């Protein structure tokens, strides 16, 4: 059985998107990430997901090294009219980190900068942290130590990137 958003053997036959979303939310609240991914796999691959679920599940796959699956989930995020920029910033930061992990420096940079703009508008600390981390990764890839240090949160201002 696979845990990616692409599919699961013997997946539930639940197809009602609202029911699936409630099941995913419940599984996430309980820290049951495999279960949440299994529920998402019961939906058609192009079915939109609430933005918060898309970036949270995308982050799970990203942390597992499943960058293509993470990007697929980020791209399925539905626009939320009530979003203050927080969800958008998290999505953009996640997409940037996934592009960075896959070696696409140019796209990683542009997405990181978009994430920072959305996060700054939202004034949400978690969104700001995610966006600044994405910018730090992009700066690291570009060899721009000053930008890397500027984007790195915290009092130490240690550069952020692999091996630092």
C-alpha cells in the first residue's frame, strides 16, 4: 500500500468530497497522517482540497521525501475567499521548498518571494516562518549568504541550509 496522494490499495469507497474532507481533518487532528492520506486517495486526483489540508498534507509528504506527491497536493488547493493570506503563504512556501528540493532554483525563489509577500500581508507568525524559511533555502542555493542570514529567523542569525 502506498501512502502518497496518488492512490492506495483497498482505499475506502467514500467518494463524497465533504465526507472525505471531514475524515481527513479528523485524522490530521489525531496525528494519523497515513490515514489522512489514505482518505485523500479516495478522491479523484484532480479534486480540489481546502487550502489548509493541502499544505498540511503536502508538508507531511515533503518531510518523507515525496516531493512530487507534495507538489501534487499543493496544486490541488482550492481558493478560499476568507483566507487572509495565511493559507496562501503556507502553500507558496511549501511549493517553494518542494521546488528547491527538486533543484529548481528559479521557481523556488519566485515562489518564496510570493510566499513572503502573502505572509507579510497576513501577519501570521507561522506563515511568516514558513515563507522566510523558503527564502533562506532559495538564498542558500544561490550562494547568497547575506540574504540567507537575513531570511533566517532567530537571534543567532546562523545561515540555514544543508550542512550548516
